[in-house]
C-alpha cells in the first residue's frame, strides 16, 4: 500500500488568557485563539511495516527518545480503543523547535492520528480518535483539524473553525527550550485561585489583516510575563520583531517562540531576512497563519 504523508503544522496561540487554576485537579483553565502556520514537521506512515517510529531532521536530537514520542503514544492510544486497527511505521522529519510553545509534539501526535484515521476509514470526530487525542496531551485535540479556532478549558473544549484570512507572519525561537511547568510555576496560581484580567474579546469568523489585529490587540498572553522570568531572551526576541515594523508581536504558548503579524508577505520575508542576519543562532521562519 502507498505510504501516507501529512504536515504537522506549528500551533500559534494568538491569544492566551489564563482564567484560573482548577481546585479539583490543579490544571489551569484557559481561553485561547489558536491559528496554524505553514511552517511544519512532516510525518509519513508506511502501512506495510510494523508499528514504529524513526526521526530525522534538524531538530530530531532535541525531540528525545523515539519510544516516548507523542506519535507512538497517540498511535497506541488509538489502537487500544479500536480493535484490529491497522498501523504501520512512522517517519517524522522534525523541523520545528522543541519545548517552544508552538505545540510541535502535539501537532505530530495529531498528525499521526489523522494518518491512522485515513488508513482505517475513521472520521476525525470518531469517539476513539478524540479520546486518544485527549489522552495524549492537552493541545492534541485542537491540532487534529489544524484551522483557526478558540480553545477553552484545559484544551478539551474546541470551538468551530473561524476561517481567518491567511495572515503573513514571522516566528522566532531564540534557541532556548522552555518547559511548560516552570512557566506555570512562575505564574504562581494556587488551586482554586482565579487570575484577574479583562475577558477575552469575541472573535468573528473570516477576520484578517487590520481587522484581526484590532480584534486581538486588547487580548494578551498571560504566560508571557512569567516566561520572561524563566527565559529573559524572549524579551529580546519580541523587541527584535517590533523593530521590524510589524502590526503585533506576542509570545506563543508558554514560550520561547514569539510571533509577529505583518501587513503583507513581502514585509514578513524582509523582516525574517534581517533577523536571520542579525541573529544567526535563532530559528526564524516567515510563514502564514490561518
């Protein structure tokens, strides 16, 4: 049977409001407008080989041991729910930075579930696919169908697709991995405690350009300030983006990746060229968010 392939797109939190920390399980409840980048890892599935995973690419080393990779966790989670599920050998070309706030591992896992669903004739909203996604990680469900939407709760509440117009952008990772746990620890919320702040603005479908920026500018990323205490270089990356005449610059997820929205593709590419020359050790990617 032919090898199946798909892209595992970077997930970008255009906004990220932390509502509080739940008293029952200690998880942080959030509201976030999520979009997906053209920049991506690549995952293939060979149905004629036993279940397994190989990894290559520029960030394969930091991705860690293959046996504990989220791709295999997702595949095993689905196989445990679907009798006689057809699997195969995965190969992941890892291009996205790791522990970077852009859901690289979660997107890889969701892509594995998409490939297995395609191989087995399962819809993406099949109960077993959704359950396997939730079990694998909080960001995996929103990555199953990588299109802009709101996510809430701890990631399990996924809103309808918003059809945002493609937005020229630049992503920067300054080369410092930032695990999520220290950032939430720096946020300092105790179980049952809420975080003060303005409510998340309503996001209408089909926004783009200046309208999108106007809609999300009053919002924020509540993890940006605590992440700066963990990795101060995030501030330097944001300042570098803002110096390029972008419409909006903000951190994604728990960092260290930051993004900027630009008026057009030419401006984004020009900014990326300048930033790569000035900071050769940084990961810089001009892209579109949608």
